């Protein structure tokens, strides 16, 4: 098998070989090349020690020299070169306390997580596949290198990485690997929220976000998102639904484009339902007030997993309004956009459509028809360039100050009143009209 490597990678490997050291591209770049995907970066492993590597190249950076990693700079691009190593004891469930350098490639590959990530390549020797990575690629399987329990005990983040790789590649997780994941699931408590967030998002924006159901079945989600477990266990006895709350959320996630905010929204949009169930005299369940409760829960989860403020804001707005029905008519559309926010509002249509497609067929056509009418009203509003926020209001705070108002809360109140007037009557959005109506004493 021939893999196309960047010229700089070939040059680094050749330089090491010419000086009697072994060197290979290794890990994800080899896997992605085999799969026909473009690698994000190229990692190189070598029998040379860090000091020997540094002696051979003009520009190097000690990025992780205590663990054997030196970054070689070629044309302002960095390539990590790591010495073959054997990891010592993992005391924190994430990092080895110490590493031992080795001249043996097999010992280095043995410490890696999954067989598909434990292959090495150079143009001289071709593909080095000691643990059956190619066979697992052919069989579309995620399998640990060696003893799966040992691999997950070393680094509990690998539990989330197994789910993520399966989701991204459309693979299944090998049975012994699954059994070890169930047994070691509690070790996720040793992993930082930031690390879990990264793997969760990569899983959600993959082509198979439904893999999160496997994370639930293997007992992982209860350690970082128990709200999802409760949703998976909450049945919906209602004509509009045919899944549990959690399954509905996952199906909805698969019906929306692979955007972080949108997929987080679909995952969490109904998490409030288990707390809002009421059953009528016919035995039908209802979920009054669940959007507000779902927003509260989503905010708590997003803060817990250390998401950035902008993501939290957008997801919470969309969750809060996901079930909102907007009366047809451009006037009502202006009010809705002003209330929800210009920057977030367009995504609401995508959220509502995904929600509908993850429900039963009950009244599905009428729901989609109402959504289509809302979209037409929104398009008309945009075409008319109607003002729905202070950003396009004809009067600014500076205008009010120029008219003699003092900076402060009163300016905001006046602008709010002007905006409310303009939303009701778009033709009122002129500086002359607004100043005359709201500041008659000037």
C-alpha cells in the first residue's frame, strides 16, 4: 500500500533514516490516508531520542520533550516527532507518570488506543500493521490494542474516543472492547469537563450522532450528562410521538445539519419533559412548560461541560423557543424575530423542522405547512428590509445624546420604545418621525 505523504514529512523521515534511525508516519494520519480522508496533521515516530532528533534538524521546539516529543518546523509548519516509548503507570487515569524510551516500534504501537490508530508507514517499509488495524478497517470495527481493560484504565478519555471514532467512521465497537467500556465507565469522573466536551461535540457533529445511544447503553453518559439517561428512560404516551424523549432527541439531531449549536439544541431541546409530565383522563401525556425547563437544564449542562458563553446563549434561546408557534403574517414575524433575536432566529426554522421529522406522522403535514408559511413570512420581512432590532433603527443612542439626553438607562428605554413602535409600523423607521414622536420637547 502506498500512502501520499507531504514532502516535509518525507524529508523528516528520510533524514532520520539516513542517520541510521527508524522513522514512520503514525496514528491518525495513516488511518485517514487509508480511508481517503485528508489528515489534519502528520505525526512521526522514531527510534531516535529527542536529543538525537534535535541534533539533526535546524529548527526544533521542545513541545513535550519529557514525553519524547519534539516539534520540527518546516516552512512555518510544525511536525511532531516522538521517540518510541513505553508508558509507565497511569496514576490519574489520563497521563503516564513517566515514560521509558525504546528502540522497538512494536512496543511503541502497543501503548496506543485502537488498532486503526496503531499503524505506521514509510515509503521504505510500507504499512506496518502489527495489531490488525487494516482488518478492523475492512470490518468497520473499533477495537482496542491488546487488553481493552488495560487501555481504558490507562486513559479513561479513550471511552469517549471509542464512541467518537465509531460515530465519525460509521463503525461498530468490538464486543470485548464494549465489555471493558461498561466495566471501566466510572473512570470518566477522572476526565476534565473540557476533554469530555470536545469528544461529545465531535460525536454530535459526526455523520452518526445516534452513537450517543451506545454511550448511554455502556453506562458512560450518566457520569457527565445524567439528564440524557433520564430522557432515554422517559416514554412519551402522546399521539405526536413514537420514541422515548432521548431517542426522539437523537433522531432530531440526525435531521439537522452538522453544526455544534444546532446539534446541541436538538439533543437537549426536550430534556425538561421528564419533569413536566401530566396525564389527562384519557391517559395521554402532556408536557406543559417543558421548553422553559429544558432551557434551564441545557444551561446547567453546558456550564458543567465548560462551553463558551456564545454557544450557551444560542443553544438556550433555541431550546426555549423550539416549540413556539408563530401566527402567520409579517407583522407577527417581526415581533417574533425582535423577541428571539436576529442572529439566532433563522436557525429556529431548522430546529422546528428537525423536531417535526423526529415525531410521529400525526398531523405532520399540517405542521410542515405551518412552518413553510412562517418561512415565507420571514423571507418577505427580509425582502422589505424591515427593522426588528436596534441595529437597524433609524435613531441611535448617539442621536439621543446629540439631542441633549444624558447617557444612562433612559436612553435604552427610549430606544426600546422606538423599536416597539417601528415593529408595529415599519414605515415609522425614520429619524425625523421617531425624534418628533418620542422627544417632543427637543
